[in-house]
């Protein structure tokens, strides 16, 4: 009984109510931060074109080598 009354007194205090509201807002903000971080990480993965760029550069180098070979063989 004594604990219940102390608990009720605590819940009725303005500072306790404000603290609970702040804790709730902090938890909501943590959830938003996690969601945004996950979103940004996903977008970074989607926009990583280094592999495609390397493939294109390799293909371009191969085409240039073939063109050089054909040009040299025509001149000879």
C-alpha cells in the first residue's frame, strides 16, 4: 500500500510527467534516426556505380586496343 501511494505521488509530479514525455520523444527520435540511417545506407548502395564504371572503362580500353590494331594493320 505504501509503495502504491509513493508510486501515485511520483506519477502526479509535473517533473516526472515531463521526464516521461521527454523519454518518449527521445525514443521516437531514435526510431526516426535509425530509419533515416537505413534509408541513406540503402541509397548509397543503390548509387554505387564504381563497378559499372570499371566495366565500361575496361570495355572502352578493349575497343580502343582493337581499333589501334585494325588501324595499324590497314597502314601496313
